[in-house]
C-alpha cells in the first residue's frame, strides 16, 4: 500500500502561517470560534497514522504546554535532541531527505502521514510527495511572517477537490497537487 502525505494547515489571507517571530496566537482570536465546529480537524486526525513535523514546529508545539497528539510524531532534525520524558514513546527524531523519510515511515506501517510545518511542507512539495493540501484561510492580513509556500523547482498546478466556507469568514480549500513528470 502506498503511503499518502497530507497537509492540514491554516494561513492568513496573505499566506502566512505565523508572524515573523513564530507567534501563532492570531489563530486563536475569540472572534474565530464557532461553538462545536472544529473545521474538519478531528476527522482529518482520525484519517492519519502519524505526523511528520519540522523541529521548529515541534518546539512551537512544545511551548503550548499540553501535548494534544494521540498519534506518533516524527520530528525532522539534523541534531539529535532529548525527548521530554512525558513524550517518550510518542515522539521520535528522524533525519534525511523527504523520500527517505517517507520510505522509513512506510516501513514502520504508516499509510497516511500528516505533514506539518512551513519548511517541512515546502520540502515534501518540492519532492513531489504531498498528495493533498487542506488549507484554511483565516480572514486576516498579517503583512509579513512565515510563509506557507516558498521556492519551488517549477510551477505546481493544483486541482481543487472541495471548498467549504464557515460563518466566521474561514474558507477551507482542499487541493490535489498535479506534479509534472520530469524526463
């Protein structure tokens, strides 16, 4: 069975996933809350086997205090780090290029991976490994920050699979990347 990689992420209308200093508190503005609405997050989390995130994203998640992930988490890092005691058995570090990471994860029995973190998403997109992008647009302009997308080797066309709009102004777009065959 082929291992699939999906992205589930929110961006500002101008394409930023965090402020320049990494702050994501703008995502939790009380005006964005709709009681009982999770914007598809729980269904998405049930569909995955494990998460792959970059070290900076891992550090940001650690700063939130409580660990919310019930699935295994693979953190990409060139440097080995100490795993906090409360995350032993839940988090592991891995190094390598995206195809190598995907192969290792597949051999561990993971069939659907959640790819998270700006640089990690960009690396997996450039390697042609993202199968689905689920992007929720938050109706705010940050003006500057950490972009979701960066340089690509070539233009990447996307097929819109679905769109949903919510009463708080959020719009979720689900895309399938159309990778061009290279010869």
